[in-house]
């Protein structure tokens, strides 16, 4: 099913406002509307599943005030891609909650999906996935961020993530000495 | 918007858990105080260790092998794990323990590594006196990364079966036994509040213990007197627990000295039972406990048949053949075979290394077969990450 993404306008949505639709309409903080498969939304997001089951879905666009249009577009895009990819029951329970199921590596399409995002878009998507209770998407995006940190020195990590160094020189030296095994000899 | 600073702490924890390597984690903690605070939390560090246990390992120390030409043992050495993500200097000299030999306290030819745990090595020198009931055993606890060591003297003339406990305050726990196989527990601590610098005997019900079976990262195992049960000692609490032995194991030796414990690739214990006719049975404990269950049965004649020097008589169950196994690493054993004549001479020892996962066999020198034991080294965990505000 081809889903209209991004340019979903209010009048267009009204036309398909039949009672038993198989999609739900989501509204971003900046008022844009997106349609997503009801089944995928319920399966991938605990928050949307709760809203669908509780009947708090608004046919004219369920307000998601915390999520901007770019992030919501990515969320919807992910849900649709997920719905179209080979259904894999294992994925649903694969979240890396502490001490439980081991993390499952992202699949090829998931990797591509996060790789094309800008840093800003990636961080927004992490927040959106967290807000919507989308465990798998959260795993996949967090995995991407961790990949961006791996093998980098603290300086390089600060640069990539635009982090301000709030340590004094002495404090940093202390850490380096205490944990010398973790650092390469420069 | 679009900023890593907007991501809540619990989500950052997920990111940090996925770093897998303890070195990468320390790098992340050194970028800013907020990340340091999240990573330095005791709960997080223990989750990280349980999820990424495999990555805490840096490699293994090995005792030097015997050099025939000079009648000496080579120095112990470190071999970096091929899967280690730690920033190792190529030749592993970050883990060199050469500082031990430099001031004449420890003689590399006499001292042997006897245990490793939590970033420490325990070394012992057995000085055999004329009366074997009075072994004098000196020990050294060595921290390779900090390049420090401490000499400790055991409380009595017993032979140690040492084990290191490293929860702060650092303690060395020792299980000692004498020639009559009387086991006693003893502990050495660095903490002055706990009477540091000396040995304290602690209550240990060693009456049942008969023979040492082996160790995993978390436990030491003994075969009990009577032959039907085993005792496990938790290496971090010194608590004992009692387990049954595999029911279906057909013991060649009713005393069970042919049973060993090895860690599997997953770090969990396996019982290896050598049966008649060269049958090696591997038993695993199901998750959640219960009874030992047969995991695999290895016909040694099948895995060893292609090796140079192999004789079918080795594993045909003949009386004159002795077969025993030496656990050398996780899921790795050496099988040693010796045949004796009716004069009771041990002749033609023959040995091969066997990977219990892949069942690959490789011929080894008999000396290597005995001494080639890996002492796995994990970085000290949790790391010292003091709160910095």
C-alpha cells in the first residue's frame, strides 16, 4: 500500500475519514499530517498501540506535540518499511532491556534507513522513538549513535557530537591515569 | 532540537551499553561530566558488565613452557585475545609482567601463575621441603596494569589452591589443603579496618571436599567425598553450594577423579566425564538450574584418528592405557594418553588439544599439553569512576 507521506494535507485526510480505516493519521508539532498503517503502528509503538486500543485516535490527526514533522515523517517511513519488510516476529521482542534479551543487530534495510539521516534528524528520531515507545526503532537508532562513538578518542567524540568539555585539565589527567588501560598511547 | 543533549539519560544508557568495549565506554565517560555521571553509576556499570562480559576480556596469561635445553621454564607471557576491542599495544606489552622479575623478589623460573580474577594475577612458588607435609608457599598478587605487586605469606604449611576475590576492599581468598586432603579457607585483605595485612581463617565446611575439578569465572568446583555430589564455591562471596553429579555418567573411576569442570564458550560450567573406551561426555546445567544434562558425547577415537602417532589401542578400553584430560581454556582441553607396560613404566605419552565446540583436534607436545593453561585476564571492573561535579 502506497502511503502518502509528508505532503498529507488536512482536506485530503477528511476524504478518507471512514470509521474503519486501516490507517491512522498523526499530526506533528508543526501541524503536518501523516498516515501510517494501523497494524504497523500498533505493533511497533507501545504508545500508539495504547491510543488505538483506548480509542483516543483522532481521525483528523492525532496530535503528537512533542514530535516535529521531519522526525514524524521518519517514524512513519520506518513503520511502513517495517510493514513491508519480511515479517520477523523475533524483532518485536528484541529490545535491549537490561539483563534480558540480547540486542539484535540491525537488518540491512534498517542500517540504510538510519545511515541516510543527518545527525540532527537522527537525534530527533531517537527522541521520537523514545516518546512513542518504539523499542526496535530506539535500538536501531541508539546502535547507530554508538557506532558513531566507537573507536574514537574523547576529543573526537566531543567533535562529532558537539559536546563541550567541562573537565579541567587536571580532572582529565586523573581519569587518564586511573584508567590508563582504556587509552591508546599517543 | 537535533542535539544529543536533548536525549534523556535512560536512552543514553542504551547507547552506552551498545558500545560493547569497556575502552570505548571509558572514552565516552571522559568527554563530559554528564556522560561520566551516567556511566559511573554502579547499576549501569554492572549492567554493562553483564551485557558485554565477553568484551571485558583482554586475553590470557600463560605460564612458560619447560625448555629442555636449559632445564628451565620460560617466563609467563600474555597473549591478547583476537576478539579484544581493548587498545592493546601490538605486542601486548601493556600487559607485560616483566616488572615482577626486575627486583629479584620473584624468580620467573620458579614462580607460576595459579589464578586470575578481576584484573589481578595470583602467582605462587612452591618450595618443596624434604617433608612434603610442610610445603612453604609464598604468593604474590600482581596487578599487571598498575604494574604493582604484593607479596603475601600464607598462614600455614599447606598447599594452596588459590583464588582471588577482588570486590573492594581487595581480598585474596585461599583454599588450602594438606596431604590428607583437609581443606581450609583463608583470606588476606588489604583493608586495615578488616585487619589488613594478615591472614584470617574463615569458616569453610571443607570436610566434604575431595578433589579439585576446575574453575569458571564465577565458581570453583570440587568433587565430594562419596562420589555422588560436588561442591561449588562462589568466587565473589566464598559461599558454598552443593550440586549433584550427572546421573547418567558412567564412571570409569568410581571416585570420579576422571571428571573435570571446564567453562563453555558461554562461560557457564560443563562437566567433562571421561568414560571407558575413550568416550568423553560433556554435561551442561540448564538455565535456571536442575539436573546436569548431556550436551554432547565425543568419541575420542573419531576426533583423533587423523592425528600423527595415533594408535587405535589408545581408546579401545585396554587396561594398559591411561587417558586423562587437562582443561586448558574455555571449551578447550588437552587429552593425554600414556601406555604402561606390565613393568608399570609410563611409556610413549601422546597428547592432543581438543576444541569442545568445533571438535577440532591438534597434536601437541606432551609438556605443552600439561602446562598450556590459559589464565584469562579481564580488565578490572567496575572501573574507578569517581563522581566529578
